[in-house]
């Protein structure tokens, strides 16, 4: 059963595809893969040439989705106990 994200119409989640990771438009293209390509230095145009089934807006929504996910996550900061040498 494919679910569309309510804020990002190109982001879908399907437990039967890519282990339920957020993907682009029901394709087996995880958002994380697009982020990895961009962080490795690929340009949007290079990604679009390599995967012609993608559209420019897919990449922009992947970035927007990643930003949204990071905003919503709260990580408690817990001070680490000092290590004791024996």
C-alpha cells in the first residue's frame, strides 16, 4: 500500500518498496539516494541525465523533505560521563 506524504506530493512510502524508505513518486528511488548523490558532488543536471525518469522537482522535493525531517526531530543532549582510567 503506497502512501503519499501530505506535505510533499512526490514523496511516497510503500512497505513493499525499498524497505519502506521514503521514495520519489512510487519509484524505487529513495530520497536518501538522491541526497547521497548531491552530497557526493553530483549536480542536479547530472542526476537528471543519469536517471531520466526523474524530474527536477523530484530532487527539490527530496531536499525539502530532508530539511523537514531534520526540523521535526528532537535529539536530547546528554552530557557524557567522564571516563575513568584504571
